[in-house]
């Protein structure tokens, strides 16, 4: 069972902006770094945000991350059809001594 | 180019065993911690296990403890997952993932394989 909670789905028209929330606790998000992963249909996941807000090379600045307390947020601006995917947050959980993923959010471009 | 190639998946009966392998190339394997992550059909991601670069530190998800064993061979650039007492709920795609950071508190999986499918069914 996931200990990080995300909305099941978000949607918006091309060019619009979306945000995805990720809610956790002090044992994970509250005291550790958050990463975000994008999983395009039929493919393996890849990371789009690490250390709460940093973007790896090759990820456009349309993707942003933030963290406040025990919650994190992924933002996507200027939504494109290629952004249609499942998105997962993740963080180390110090109480579990294990990594936890969020429940996942499906982004749909209308 | 970093490459991670999983193998060893297949159909196994409940209670059976399977050993997954992950062949790594394109980077200095021996300095990176490695992980296994799985995804049941139509479901979300679930972290399975982590092993430090030397193999000294190992962690497992709760539902895998006592049944799964992770190991690595740094001379062969390979990661392994021995899965015993398999259950139907272990049916999933198993991904090998490189850990891009040294510290677990900042854990991130910066490279993933394409996965290997494990099906547990009678």
C-alpha cells in the first residue's frame, strides 16, 4: 500500500497548466527529498524531478517541483500531448527504512 | 550510454522460485547502489529492494522480507533478485533501477531497465 497520496487523475487542454499533489508524512516527504517520475504508456518510468525541485538534463523547464512540509507538488506548464502519462512521486521513508511511491496520477490532455 | 537489461522473468506456480538478473553497462556499476521496482498489471509502482554499491547495506519492502533476496556481482556488472515462496500478488513487471544518489534520504532512480514480466499462476 502506498503511503504517499496523489489524485487519481488531472486533465487540461493543450497549453494549459496542471499541478499534481503528493501528500505524505514527516517520516517521508517531511524529512527527505522527493522525486517525480513520468511513465509514458507502455514504457518504463523515468525521473523528471529530484531533490524536491531539480530537473535532470533533458527535462524541459515546463516541469517544476516544490515541497512544503509533508506535501510536494509537480507542476507542468504549457501542457503538450506528449505529456500524457502517469506520474508518481517518491521518497525515502525513514520509519519504514524503505522507499515509497505515490499512488500515481494520470495526466490527460483534452 | 547507461543500459540496464533485465532477464529471468516467466511463468511460475504459487510457492515456486525465480531468479531475476539485471545486466548493467555504460557506467561504473560498482560505485552505484541499485534497486528493484515492480509494477503489477494496471497498477502503480512498488519499490522492492535496494542494495548498496558494496552490497553491505540491503533493504526490502515489507511484503518481500523473508522471501526475496537481492545480491550483486560487481565483477560481472550484474544485479540479481532471488524470489522464493512466490504468490499470485507478486505478478508484476520487475524493473532494475540505478540509484542516482549515495544517500537514501535523497534516493532517486535515474536509470531504469525495460523490465521483465513475472507471472505467478497455477
